C-alpha cells in the first residue's frame, strides 16, 4: 500500500510540470499555502473518506481510549481498539501479516518490543506527520516509530508503616539493612516493570548495586494489582518499581508514591503504521492527533509523561511533578535478552 501511494505521489509531482500542473503550482503560491500543507490536507481528506482506523494497543489503560474518543469527536473517524498484552499483540500481527490478512492500521506498544517488530518488517514508513516537529528532546521519531508517551516508575510506600522521615528517597536507600526481607518487587527476571528497573539501575549504578540489593532478599511478584494491595494492607512497607498511573488509581488508600532522587526508570511507548494498513491515511491522522496538545494533555493529566514541547506547563498542578519527573534510564532492544539473562543469573 505504501509503495502504491508513493508512486501516486511521484506521479503527482511529475504532473505539476504539465500545463494544468503549472497552473495549480502558481495558484498554490498565490494563496500562500506551502506544498506540505496541501499534502497534509490531502491526507486528512483521504482519512475521512476511509472513515475508520483500527488501533492495536498493549497500553491496557483508560488513557488511550480517552484520546481515541477525542479523535473521533474531532474528526468523525471511528477508532476500533484491540487491547492485548505486548507478546500477544506481537504474535497476532505476525500471524496476520504472514497469512496476508492485513487488519490493523496503527500499533501502540513499548518501543523495545516495537524495535523487534520493525526488524520483522511489521511496519511501513509513516511519511510526513506534522506534529512530529513538536517532539521534545530526547524523544525523536524515525522512519517507522513515533514516540507517544512515557510510563515511569517510582516506589510505592505504605504511609501507616513508614513516617515521612523513614521513607526512602533514593534507590540506594533500598540497600539499608532494615529493609531486608521487607521489599516487594516486580520480578526483574521477566519482561515488564521489574526488568526495566533492573536494566536502568544496572546501567546507572553497576553490578555492585544489585549484589547488595540481592542481599536484601526482595520478594518477587508478577501480579501488579495484588502487589499494590499487599502494600496498601501493610503486609509490605515498600513496593518497587511502581507505575505512576497505577498509583493515581490507588487514591484513598494509605499509600504514597516516592520519586527517587536519581530519576525514574521508564518505558517509552511508540506508535507505528502497520504494513499494508487498510486505512493508511486515517492511521497517519491518528498518530498526528496523539501528539497534539489535546492528546498529550490527556496522558499528562493521567500521570504519563508527555513527549511534546509545551505540555508539562499546561498539566494539572497535582500531576505536574509526575509529568516532569527526571528520567533515569530504560531497557533497549539490543540488550533486552542480555539483561534478562543477567537478572536471572543474579537473582536465582
């Protein structure tokens, strides 16, 4: 589909220099509209003709549905969403494309998993999307993937168990002997928040940090909701790493979120147009919308970090600290298997 669209674009470029094309060219110049704006107007018109767009997402949270509803209201284009775990979504895309059944248009997933999918040729180039120009450092798009938002992590603390002066402020505070056997952690040996924490802190603090953390005998769990409840009930005083938006959902319970002074491990979520997308123009329009202020503010006001300039200042005051959190590091596609194997070996 992309190839045929590119050929159409080439044909249009050639036609500009025919007699009617020259007239069109000077008409555009006369009204002061750049060619890029004209091209995007054509994308918008084609997207509305397509009428719908299908989003595959592993961000199983209400935020992306809120953005999708805002997109529907703004454009009149229906958004169909399929929520799946990252591994399930990757397998579904692989099976669909292998069988020649191209059903999805846009994919939203963690950037590391998407790097693997890009290597599997799951995506097609997204072309020029105007809102990409608004990305803030260090976030940048490439030909296939576009940053969408950041999921960051802190420490969940039971406020009844620990007075303010007793609470950790640094990741290194978890190494204090008084926490031995009292730390609940997302499993470092499986893909998820725990592995992200392991990779970020291993890179930032080195092997010695994890040698000492292992001596604390952290209790691993892969049940996020269950772990949060265990901290809220006082069974454990501290859980880490804790997703920012999950903490917001715990409002009213005796817990608080501590942001480590060194920074937050994080996962970047990206967007991409799936190969042979049946609605390629609506796909581009949806990605553009996700980077516009309305979409980015919906994320920021739900404790997810925006990737576009000028959003943090507009975020609701109670969410601004989370939206502007210092970032520590993340995992990478190139080292993911290495980090998983290392965590498994260190934390047997």
